[in-house]
C-alpha cells in the first residue's frame, strides 16, 4: 500500500491518495500522519481517495474500524477533521462496505461520509 498527502493551498483540503494492496502497517502510519496534521491545526477537511486501494474488509473489521476512529478522535483535544472517503463505485460489494462504514461512523457521531463521486465529496467538504 502506498499513499501520498497533499494540501491544496486554495481550498485547504488535505488529500490522501491511497493505492495498492491494503496493509495494516501502512494504514496505521497514514492515520498517525493525518492525526499529527490535525493536532497542528493546519487542515480541517480531509479527502481520502481510496479508489485505487485493493482491500476486502469484513463487516466486523469495518465496524471495529469506526469504533477505533471514534476513540482516536476522542484523544485529540479539539478534533477538527471532516473526512470524505472516495471509493470505486463500480463494484456493488465495495459500495456496500463503504456505505456500512458511513452508517457506523454517523451512528458514532463522526463527521465522515463516503462518496463514489469526487466532486460531490469536495462540495460536501467545502460546506464545513
């Protein structure tokens, strides 16, 4: 799994593009880097582009991931990120997994949404 981070100077959107085969170690590293940016107070919105990520997450993993992210968010003094996750909408199984993640995140009060369309995601982020 590879990733890149870039902050748009015009919009302030922090974009993470993730590609390749999912890796727990790389996933944790990316999360640490995003939290570090959040704690510096530089960015308030995150666009997480996962369209080129190859992963087959179980329902259990997705549920526990939302639970884990809620706990991480509670550890930050002033959590500021709104996050839009972009997924490949051509695969119904992938769509269902991301929609389940969104439902689980919303039920936990997390400001995370999933989109198959990157422009819709950007519009939602800019409403912040």
